[in-house]
C-alpha cells in the first residue's frame, strides 16, 4: 500500500491524497487551496499524472476537497468519481459557481490561467460522477489492464455538512479509514459523525482544530446565547450585523440558529438577508431533509423568512437605515466577495457589528479584522485604501469539525497501527503527533510531505 499527499500537508490546503491499495489507484478528494490563487492553488498535478487512478472518492463538496476535480479528470478520461447522494447536486452547483468565481478573479486580479475549466468541461465530466448511498459498501471497478479490483468502499456520515462522508476502504492489503472533514458532535442542523466499528490498519486523519484549546472548551449552547446577546446590543443601537460564512454548511447552521433565537424571542425580529449561493445550498438541504441524519427533520429552510442580498449600493444604504442581519460569503472575508465588500462598508460605523462564526486562517482579511483594535487601520482588500475599524467585531465558535478531545476519542476507538496526519496547520499536526507518541507508543505517526510517496 502506498500513500502520496498532493496537497493538504501541514495546512488546510488543496486536499488530495493518492492511495495505491491492492493494485488499485484511488484519489481521495481533489481540492483547491482556499487561500491561494492561480496555478499555486492546485494540488501537485505533475505528481498525480504519474499515478494511475481507477476511482476518485470525494468526501464532501467544500472547495478545498472538490475544486480541482475537473482539472485532474483532464488527465484521466475513465475513472469513476464516487460521492454520496446529497453531494451530487451540491458538487454540480459548487463547480459551476467556481467557474464563475474564477472568471471574476481573472478580470479583477488579472489571473490569466483562470478559469481552470469551463461550464462545458463540467457538463462533459458529470457523467463520470456516481452518487452512492451511505453505509452501503461497493467495489471499485478497475480501469487499467484486465485485473479485477477487490477494493471495497463505504461512505459513512461525517457530520460536517450535508453529504459529508468519512471513507472506509477495505481490501486484502488492509483497511484504511479517511476521515475527510469530520465532526463528532451534533450541530444545530445535522447530527454528529458515524464511525467504523471495526479496527483499521491506517487512519488518514484531519486535524483542523487540534491546536485549539478554545475549541475544546467552548460550549455550543453558551456560544448561541452570547451571539443572541451581541445581536441584541447591535440592533438596540440601530446597527446591522454581518455574519461572514461559507455558503455551504455554515450558512444553513447559522440560519437554523437565528430562526430558533427569533422563535424564542432571544433576538429582535429584524430581517435576515442571505447570499445567492447560500440560498441554493439551503434548497438542497431541504430536498434531503428526510433522507439524511437531522436533529430536526421537520426544519425546512424555505420556511425561514429571509430576503435576498440586493445590489451593492442599495444594500449599504439599507443597512445604515434599517437594522438587519446579513449572512454572506466568504467566511474569511476573502477579497472580492460580498462579505468583504459589506465589511468595508460597515467597518467605520460604530453602530454595526461583524461577527465571525468559523475558522479563520491567519493572513486572511477576516483574521486581520478580528485582530485589529478599535480605531486601528485595516486593509481588507489589497486594491483599496485602509479603513478605520470602529464597528464591533466578535468571534464565536460553531465548529463543524471535531475538537481535539474528539479526535483523540476517534484514535482510541479505531486503534490503527498507522495514523497519517493531514488537513491542519503545523501547530495542529504537531499537537496530535506528540499526543499520539506519548499515549500510544506502538502507533506509527506519519506527517506526509507533498509529493513524497510513503509505503504503508
Ligand atoms: Zn469541509
Ligand atoms: Zn476541508
């Protein structure tokens, strides 16, 4: 068995991992780096071109796991691409939206290699996508030579976003479990992850929050009450609240939380505005409400009163006049996104609030804003002048990832011989590596380097 990471090493980057198991080539995820632009954002395509790929397995449809898929498929005409049933419509919308975003970045930032693929390219590869049920093992068809594959795959609910999966791979060479992005605890909309009950030889483990003591200590319930209190303060002084989020997953969790708070009169009944892609994904959440594991299967986003985010100029005026809550992408305030533009418009007015609800990578506009003190200049877009931070800026924890205590519980229960640490910064991976070495001396810890093959 051989493993090669093509990205996602000591960072949350272009997650893509090649696994050669029992003569079968598998690519686990095909992401693009969420913070980089242009060719730099792709996984190591040169390395993947030298490999064989019989199947691509997509754990979930966040862009750091899916965005490079059409690029990789250009080199491999025949592999099947397996994902869960709910992931299929999400993947199509996410990839088409990525074409649009790349086209805009080409114009606004002059990145000539964009778009990596077109709407037509996506339509041409879409017939390779195969939606599969959760908890239902299937064999990977071998494409190369005449051999028959004996590699069996099963998707287990990862509790991270709609359609997310942990991927169990069974073969004569042993069992491998890839966590994808995993969340052991329940969120407001979806229930926590399901894990294999059998022992695995190799665990490929995400580490997003393993450097954070805070993530382990903060309780969801008290964070929800704190959010309500802070929204009340902003609304009482006539301001608006911006909640920057990913359109997929976090937007739906926040909408469900806001709806609960409104119903219980914990926040005032002010309008909630939601961006276009957030609305698209909410519809897909509704479509699968009875087929996926939900805290409340009767919760439907179409029944939560929201408004569309309107044109930029009107919106800025509106937010100054009428208090509202705006849920807009991107979660880290990436440049040229609706949330970034709104934050620039709201930043200098002390009555407004900008509330972060997710993981902020260092060196993103979101992290710069959160770390700025009141009255300090902040640059949210490299092409725009700095602005003074006068508004209220807060950060809340509504994580869609397991905290480090939960990651350790998983290691304990699966009891693997080898653990490959991915999808986390150097601090997070370092903490997990050290903790495993101390607590499980017989377990081999592998911290992969991009492009370097490891024999398992
Ligand atoms: Zn994710
Ligand atoms: Zn991820």
